């Protein structure tokens, strides 16, 4: 994988994609935690 990508591994784009993936994972985990709570409030 290292030699194939035109952009270096430490490029802002790659870093942004990685942080975005981490954020979306955190969001989905938060949704899974909050969803039952919201249902029980109803």
C-alpha cells in the first residue's frame, strides 16, 4: 500500500479521512447508547 498511493501517508487528506472515520465511529456508538435512553423517555 505504501508505494501505490500518490499522496504520502502523513498527508492532511489521509489524516482527515482517518479522523473522520474515528468521528463517525464515535457518533454511531453514541447513537447506539442514546437511542434506548430516548425510547425510555418516551
